[in-house]
């Protein structure tokens, strides 16, 4: 149920942003250091990594987040199809949810 609500909110937000902006005007973030300033003990949630390839590509990002924020609580929500990758993810996050 919660996953469906999050998905609905994501689609709504994406449509809202795309309807108002014809061209991307943000910045591309190439490293964790370019992100907003966060406290070392912050809480980070990585939401809805559903595709197998997306999960594989996310592992280096999670590793970088863990290196930058060693005392942060980092949780990730992945699709049930990616349960097999939970062991690899657990090296860099506190919890993996399906």
C-alpha cells in the first residue's frame, strides 16, 4: 500500500516538473561532495530501486555515501526482484527493505 502511494506521488511530481520546465535548468551532481550539506549522523533513504541494473549501478553511489557519511543511517528500498543483491548492498547501508 505504501509503495503504491509513494509511486503515485513520484509520478505526480514528475509530471508537474515536466509540465513547467521545457529544459533542464538544474545542476548535474558528479560527486557526493556536491550534494547539500548534511550532518555526519544524518539519515538517508534511497527509495525504490526496482530494476536489477539500477541496483547494480547504485552500489558505487551507496559506497560513496557511506564513505562520505560513515556515521549516517542509510536505508535502501529495493524491488523484490533484487533480493539477491541485498548482501552486496548491506556492506554500505544499515537496512535493506523490499
